[in-house]
């Protein structure tokens, strides 16, 4: 059983689920637990980056785009539900979101209509980020654009989308984002009990996503991703379309980020362009780097710890936080390129193993001494070969 | 462009880099089951020719027909799937994977994204890995990490990875570079075995080795073909002696 857990890498996932679903809910008050739930939505992005950056070797500095698209899709549904004609009857056009009314829009735009339906919204949460990721990455990777250039392009996309959202205030809520989200199919998402339920939904989805990624890592596709990271030409000339494998990794990361964004909207109660732009996108990369870009569980821990640090220090030393985060990022990438997970694998585990071995050796020595008691071990006779050698 | 029975027909092929013609109006035919060796001084365009055939470099003009199908417009992975295998000059293997995994990844199934997700290592795959490993003399090294192999074994492993794909045209760029005398011997035997049901193109500098394996030799010089024929004929060609062997 333990051997099976070790081999499949599910052991650490099990420990993580225990921590998230038992230890933290029992030891934190609801306010803090809700914060952890918010951090966990970033963990979706972080595990996507493990697949894309750690395994696929493609760095994206624009994951906020996909996080935001998933979040906005969910927020649009909730906003429509919160804008029923009765509660918006003081508007000049009742039944449309308040920010549209403020911007003299008198009719719900056509592209908002699908978000009246929950199933279509849930599909959009994953499909819209994935589709955009497909278009960007297909265009880039098929032309062999990669590395730094790709990272810069993703960053440009993040900037473009955040500027677009801010600029189109009448359709998107502008810089304030979508606020005053209340109910999901009549279920109040601001209740204490709903916060617990949403936290657990978020945990279950995250664990399921980790299992999906683990399965991909264990498949031939995972092997190929690793292989093309350092021997791209060998993979290409073994008959694989390298570009499509990278497209897949990028779409996977985008889809996961979309789910994270939707869970963010549900748990925090609003969505705004401040989660879409360049700065949040880079922060998301830091979570994966600190936690370990080769380790799914490590990336989750990275998202939790960096965000917990951010909350803690920005409560006490708000001015210093940004500098500390930069120092943390530089320090970790210089000293531990594989992040906290690498530190665990390369330092803690061998140290523990050698300690255990030393202990066993001492115990064996004691046991041997006890067994030979009271007769001391016989002194060794000089070996004839050596003696003969000395004579010669 | 003519219809041919040749495994590979390269006609009027030209590629220029900023006006410099690395391959200049070159025509070359390789028969089925033939082992062809290409020799020539440094900068003659030998590696570039292989790059053009496998698609790593795009031709400026001319035609490359493999089994009578035009290849010049096809992407690299399609050419591989049609049966062109390419070994690089420096051993290009996945150092972190075991020998078994290196060969397994090269098995020609599950080459699309979702095919790779669904790929399972069946008995058929294991059997092929075993056969190929035996052929390249690495049967007892299947679980070894490939990065730990000796230089010669790495070269063999890469040849084995190509054999997994059962290519009909195999192109080897300096396969015995850096090998010991014994390893060269074994490689020569391996090449003679594997050219039984496919065409092989080898680039090589070692004349003893060339003499031993070549069915036919092509001498290249400044992007053009200088001479072609048996080793004896080529060696006695005054033009060849002048530019290459005479030095």
C-alpha cells in the first residue's frame, strides 16, 4: 500500500488533502479559512505552471489572463442573477447590470446572453481560456516562437486584456470589476455555511486537478514534455509535432487557471482587472517558483505560503512587502532552483535517510554486542596470505 | 521531375544562406537496400544535405523525392512518419531516461497529443524494445540511465531509437566519431546488418571504416558532387585526390 502510494506520487497528494480538508478547517476561523480558499484558487494557476513551465519548459508571464477570463465568466453569471428587474427597478433600464446602466447602455449585449445559463457559464469558465490559449500558442509555437519571446508575448496579452477590460467600462464594469455578487441559482454565496461549502468544492477540484496532472505526467505525453525540454530536435525527428505538445500544455494550464478564477469569484465575491494584468501574472509565476516548478504539491504549498506571507507582512509592514517578495523570488531561484519541493527532495529526505541509517547501525551494533555478551568477539587471526606477503 | 524507382531521389537541390550556396544544384540517387557513404572535406555541405532531406533546413530550390513522393514542402515530423530517420552528429538521447524509456518513446505509436496520453506500453512494445536492444548490444543495460552510458553506447542507443521507427531511409551523421577500435568494429557490423531492408546514408571521415561498409561512395566538395562510385574508383579519381585525399 505504502509502496503503491510512493510510486504513484499520490502519497504527498493524500497528505496535502488531509492538510487542506481536515487540519486547516479545524484550526482556522472562517475568515482565515476563506483567505486560504482564495490562495488555493491561485494554486490552480501554479499547478498549471508546473505542467507548462516545469515540464513543458515554456514560461508564461500571462496566466492572469486565463485566471481572469474564468473569473469573469463566473462573475458575469452571478452579476446577471444579481441584476433581476425587481432589485434593479430604480435603474433607467431595469434588469441589466448596474454598471451598464451607469454607462447609458439600455440593452444587454448579445455576448452576455450565454451567461444567463449556468451550464453554459461552467463550460465557458474552462472553454474561453482554453480557446484563447489555443489561438495564441498555435500561432506562436507553429512558427517556432518560444522562450523569452513567448513570455513577452504572453505579458503583452495580459496588458492588452487588462486595458481592454478597464476601457470597456459599460460592458465589463471597468476598473471596479464586477461587484455585488450575491447568489448562485438562489443560493446565497456570502453565508458562513456557503463559504465552508465553497472552500471544500475548491479543495476537491484542486485535488482532482492535481490527480489529472499526475496522470498526464505519468503518461507518455509527460515523458515527451520532459524530453522535448532539452532534446527538442530529437523529439521532432522521432516523428512528433513538438508545437502541438506545447500547445496542449499551454491550453491545460489555461483551463486550470480558468477554474481557479471561477472559484476565486465565488469565494471572494467579486472579480476585477487587478487580477488580470502583468503584476498578478508574475506573482503567479513566483508561487510556482517558490514551491518548486517540478512539483504539483510543492506549487500548491508555494501559493499558500507566499500568499500567507503577503497577507501577514502587508498587514504589518505594508511598504516592505513588495521588496520582500522580490527578494524571496530572487533568493529562491538562485539558491534552490527547484523551490521548496526541491529543498525537501534534495536536502531533507537524504538527511532523514542518513539519520535513520545511522540509528539502525547503532542499534545493530548494540544488538551485536548484546548477543556476544559475555564472550567478547574472538580476536582475528592474522591471515596467512598477508603473513606470506610480509615474508616475501 | 522524373518518376523513379529509387528510394531517394534528390534533383537540382539548392540552398543558399545569404547568397552563399551551401548546396549547389545537387543531384543524388540512392537505391533501395543501399548503403551510401558521403565523404568530403569540412564545409562541403554534407550535414546540410542531410538537414535538407530530413527537413531541418528548407531548400531554396529543387526536389527531394522519397519513395517517389515530393518531400520539400512537408514538415519534419511528417517526413519522419513517412520513414526518414536521422541521427545527429553528437549523440542526441534523453539523458535522464532509462535506455528502455529512450527506446519506448521512439516507438511509432501514439504520436499525436491525445495518442500519447492514451499510449500504453504493451507486450508488442516491450518485445520490439528487446529486439532492438539486442541488435545494438544494450540488452543488459535496459534499466540504466542513458546519461551513464559510454559515448559509443550513446551512439548505438540513438541508432536504436531510429530502428524502433523502422525507417526506410536511415541517415547517420558521423556514427563512429569518438569510438574505440572495438566499437568501430561492432558499429560496422551493426550497419551491415541494418541496411538489409532499408537504405542508409552515412557521413564519415574514417577511410578504413568507409571502405569496410560502403556500397557506393559520394564525394562532395563546395556543395556539389565531385565524384561517385565504388571506393576504389573514387580513390583513384584525380579530382578527388586533388581536393581531398591528396592533402
